[in-house]
């Protein structure tokens, strides 16, 4: 496969006859898999498929622009292509490369896919990794860093404004390590990096917009829960948490909240679909707290929590979520 997102050594690989492609993808769905599939089709641009709990959430054409394709009709579109007669021969083998991931990883890979042709790289002479990470920490807005070695790869998500990475993914041929910002394995890798790149959230891509909606929702809710617990007590807070989780469960949204924060395992197909779910859950939270604290106090607390967000996250909140119009 030309220019794969993940080097060949890191993925599970298989070949399927073209006539069995639908069956192979159905098995992925029935197994409730979350991850990425890169599909190599003779005569066609490679396809990148992202799954969450067995659902196909995004499809990309792996060309220079990494265009999103409607996941509901991509296979029909492919079958209608000019080269379909060539590769749809029953004896033609299609290459599948699969990587099992978490929902958080899928969000990060979306960012990488949509920015993989970004040329704002780091010169190869700047290969002191610890100093480079310190430099990345000073980036003023959220950003994704990619580090590649001959036999490993790391992705680090930075919140901006001097903070260390708050999520890291380290991949080798033997393992995938997920960490809430840990970098010890990354610093301990014995090879010399061959590529260092930083992908800023500015200008916003669709994937960055989706990620910042997730980030903003999680941080807003976490900050508000802490404030509300001090004001109304744990017993009443637990009741409100139950109301929110009941709504999420009733709609089969793979998201829950607790006194410590948000466990968001949803991978959305678009910013609009993310905004719909987050808005409906925020409405439950706002309605419950407004009844106890009043509108003025609620607005003040929400305004304060929103102000703590990075500027790009505040921008997507203002555009997509019902936070600035509580009155």
C-alpha cells in the first residue's frame, strides 16, 4: 500500500477476494471492533476505514487531500468506479491492514489522516527528542505531534500553553501503549527518530473540530461537576448524574459521567452529530442545575468554565454548543 498511515510492521494484514469484501467488513461489524482498516484495491486510490464498536464511522480516500466519503454509500460508489470491472474479478485479492484501537485513538488518527500532507515538519537535525517535546509544549494551541523511528511510532496530543501531553500513543510491532500523557516508553526507545512533525489545530480541520468538541464537552462537564458538588452536595449531584446517564443509555450513546468527570467512548461521524449528542446532554445538566441554583449562578459558572478552555475549543463551543445562550 502506498504511503500507509501506519507502517506495515504494525498492522494485522490479510488478503481477501474482491467478492468477499462485504463479508470481511460485516465480520468487523459483528465483532464490535474499534479501529482502522486500510484497504488496498488494484487500480483504485486506497481507502481508510474507521470503525467504532463495529460501526463504520468514517471513510477516507487516501489521496493527497484525504477526502471524507459518506460511509453509508462508499462501497456502492467504489463499485461504480471506472476500474470496478478490473478489481471486482472474483480472483482479485484486496489487501486489508487492520489496527485495533480505542475510541480516543480513532479520534487522534482522524486528525493524522486529515493532516498527513501537512508540510510543517521538523528538520531532521532537530532530533533531541526531550528538547523537542519541551518545544512542542510551548505551542499556544492544541496540537498533535508525530514521532517515527524505524521500528516504532508515537503520537502525542498537546493541550497548548505550556502544558505537557495529556494523551500519548506508542506503537511497535509487538504492542500498542495508551497513556494519559506518559512519555517514559517514548523517551526510552533506543532508536534515533527519523521523522518529527507537529500538526496544529489551526487552521481547524473537520477532525480537529470533532476532537475539540469532545475536549470542550469533557472539560466543561468536569469543571461544572466539581463546582456543583461544593454548592449542592454529593447526594443531589448523584441524582443529576443518574439523569444524564439514563438519557445517554436510553439513546445508546456510549458515554457516561461520574463525580470525577466524563467517560466519552463515542466516535462521531461529523461535528454536527457530535454537537447534537453533547447539546442534548448539556441541556439535561443545565436544566437540573438551573432548577437548584437559578439562571444567574448557572450562567456565571458556565462562563467561568468556558473561559478555561483553549481559544480554539471556545470557538467550537460558541459555534456548536448551547453554552453562550443560556438566557
